[in-house]
């Protein structure tokens, strides 16, 4: 969701394309509508065209910027494409893992897993910075086609959670936590394989007990993180 538009990508036969609904209307996908600046638009109907690389993930960075994490490149969309926005290449050396391999901290920085299984941090207008040097040997042989990667920022613990769930239920997952104040990494494991997450969300309710990380496990259960458990 970006600029009141629903943004999609990932068609098997058109992996470089993206599709944006009309502003404020997620059911309106009429690309032939009168040019009003709010109409639906796609990569192959926009003036600047496509990214030229397979799109693996979409990140709503700021109100004015969206990040396209591609197979081996990263692109930044500056401004709404229907109102003259344009695509800019951030880096031609780093891509992103597929799905939702990213998180955003309280300073607006994003963290993501790259196409080569490294963890990076990126600020607005800057190039990505690698932060996973301490665990490179643990990650270097990771086959991203066999895992589901999810990242979440923890306000409570001031750090980044990296969940690496194997698609094969018989395999044990090794997850990681990065402590932002010290830059230290530590591995984490769940007690049961079915608890490995397919989805995560940092919930920020009003009550202290409601401010917690929600974890959607592969076993169909929705759990929350309790430091006292």
C-alpha cells in the first residue's frame, strides 16, 4: 500500500511489470482512463517503463518513495508515476530476496535480506550498507528458493528479527536477532518447527501488553512474543 494505491507485482509471465490501482480505489484498474493523476497505472503503460529486472518485493519507503527490490538490482520510484514520477537505479550490484524480506525501524531506515543472503540497512537517499558480516558464514550457503524470509523490527528489544523458515517442514530453522545498540548478532530457535513464521507483524497497541511481535506460524497459529514466558 503506497500513496493510497494498491501496488502489485509478481506475474509469472511478466515479472518485470508492476500494477498500481487508482488512488483511493483498490478496485479500479482501468489503465485507459482519462489522465487525471490519480488513475490506475502499470509499468508498461507508464512513460518511464519497467525496471528491466525481475521484481522480488515492493517496499513503501516514504510517502514520496517506493523501493523495488529486484533479482539483482534495487530501484527507487520518486513521486507518483501518474503525476510525472520516475524510476532511479539505487544499485546494480545488490538485489533482494523474494516476498517480504524487509522491515523498517523507528528512524525510517529499512533493513532487508539481499539476493545473496546478506542483511543490509538503507536510509532515504543512500546506498545499502551491509550489517551481517559477523554471521556471513552462517548465511552464505542459504538457498533462498527453499526458504521463506521475513524481517521485523522490535521496538521492545531495539533490534532486528530475521526469520528464515524452510519450506521443508522436516528441517529446523535458525533465526537471528540483531541488537542495534551493540551491533551484535545472536541465533534464535523455536521450540517446535510448526512455530516458524510465514508472516510477522509488529503490533503497536495502546496497552503495554498489546505492544508485541505477532507471529503467524506455519502450523496456522497466531502467537505473540511475551518476554516473561
